[in-house]
C-alpha cells in the first residue's frame, strides 16, 4: 500500500471531484487531460486513492467508477497496468463486473498491455486515407504510413455579442513524441 499523508489524499480527491461531472444514468464525464495531469503530478497518492476506492467499493460499487478512471490515467501516464489489474480483480471479487458494464466503464477501459485506442485509431485512419506519408498535425514532423496517434483536436471558443461560439478542430494525427509529451491543450479520444 502506498504511504501518503491524509492531506495528500484529501487534496487529490478534491482535485478529482472538480474535474468529474455526473451526467445521469450512472455515467460521468471527466476532463481526461486534467485527470492525467493530476495523476502524473502525484503518482503515489493516485495509487493510494485507487486502493482506498477499491476497499470502499466492496460495499459501494459506485466507487469502482472513480478507481477505474484513475487507474486508466495511471496506465496511460506511466505504462503501468498494476492499478488497472487491481481494480478489475477487486471488481470481480465484489461481484461488480456486470454493474460496471451497465454504466459503460469496462466497455472502454484499456486492457492491460493493449495498444492505446489512439494508436489503433491511427492505423485505421491510415488505411482509410490511402496516404503513404504525412506530417504530424502538432509539430509537422514527417510520418510514414501507419505511424502516430489519432486524437481529438482542440475546441476553440470565440466570444461574440451573440454568445460563445465553439469551433471543433476535429481529429488530428500526431507523432509518438507529441502524444507522449502533450498533456495540455488536447482532448484525447
């Protein structure tokens, strides 16, 4: 069990609660970029919060939802599947797997050791595009067919007298280096 202070746990949970929004039907929306940043900045506390959520989820399975979100961000940030495996094992022990499937959490969680969904999407994009080469939409580095990651581009807000207008930049194909280092300014798929 990770050794962290109660204050660190409280701070982490407070930050987590600020970026998670309940949208009804047992579902939540989360700013994945902000979540990854929180996890990246305090790896030990992230692990401890997942442990706490898993223990508490034995009597309240809804807490597996938060544990899975943190574990997925942890896996993306550090390439470490241990928290994801812990949550999946604890959910199985608690008999909560079906409940999690009903709220669409397990359907989209990465399987430990599996390629990132953005990487799989990029391979498909290259197949459909028919292109042999291209450039990273972020740093303009040359890329060969099949390379990179397909991510959601930024959404810009344009303020006007008639209210805000949102301009969605759509999908972008970016190189591995940009995918690994860009944590802000992108909304990952």
